C-alpha cells in the first residue's frame, strides 16, 4: 500500500476573526462621517486575510489575549491585553492574527468612516 500526499483540499486554513458591531452612529458635528464600535474575536491561531479599512480612522484596544499586527511600512508588533493602537485612513493591514494556539483574543475596535463605506475590504483573491 502506498501513502498518498494530502491534497490541497485537505490542507485546512486557519480560523478567521469575527466582527460584532456594538454601535453605529452618524457624527452630528462631522457631516458625512460615522462612528462604529465593534468587538473583534480571534479564536486560537485565527488569522485575518490582508485587508484595508477604506478611508476609516481605526482605533483598537486589546480586551483579552494578544494580537500580532502589521500595517504596510511598519514593523510587526504584538499587542497584549490593555494595549492599543491606531491605523491611519487607507492603511493596508497585511497581518492580523492571534499568535496563541490555545487562548482566544478579543479587541474593541472603533472606526470613524465615511458614512455608508465598508468597514473592511479584503484584498482581491484573499
């Protein structure tokens, strides 16, 4: 009997993140802009596909666990519970992952975006 190599279909992709919106509110003093807050949950070893947040300004705060992140032009950083960061409008998020194989990670994310704009646009082919 000959062993077969696993087919491409047998190779599993890492789990992905889940975004759960909390509040969406048009900013009354900034015409055409919307404030959105959300919880982003990363199961163990979860990885988001490369993406952008359009013209949104993004603030992220780590509620639980750790998140490894890289935006184009910046080094890879690991953020731990209680740490936070911002992403400028148009930033390309190349890496977002939970580096733990056993513990989940959770973020509070705030977007200030153009009203009606998609909050996350995955890279083509991702």
